[in-house]
C-alpha cells in the first residue's frame, strides 16, 4: 500500500470506479498544469442512476481512506457528478455530456499525451 496520501486516495478512487463498473475511465495527471488538483479522473455511467451510484461509491471509498470530499455537485440530476477530493477531482458523466464537454481534450491541449493514463 502506498504511503503517499494522494497515491493511496487515487487507488481508492480507481477501486470505487471499477467496483461499480464505470465506463471509459481516464486519469489525467495535471500536476504542473494547474494548482487546483494533481489528478482529474473522468468516468462514464450508463444512466443517471448509475452515475449517482458511482459517485456515491467514490465518496464511500474516499471516506474509508480518511478523506471527506470538499464538495459534491450534480447528484440530484445525475448527468454529471463532480466529487472534489482536493488533490483529486472526479467527474462521472453520462456519455452525451462527456462528449459535449470533452474534458479529456481540454486538459490534454498542449500537453504530453503520454501523461494521460487510461484504464478500463
């Protein structure tokens, strides 16, 4: 188990996303690009209920790791739920919302494509 709190939290987030079968999980390392976070994680859900459930699981796993979210937005609608864990920001979105906003493209503009790690 990693000793670095951010790395440990990142692994817990990944575990939560995989547990509820989030789709097309993309982890963006944004260290050096912004001061708001070290990682931005984008994942998809198949329905509003699935998106909300995934976000709830991320919250549950982060609390288990000792990190209470700084904020959660979008749970009522369930189309795009943002979970702010400080050094890690998680976006769980419906496919049409994800395609429309293109967060992966936004954060990779002018960046090193190899810094982007995707896992399924």
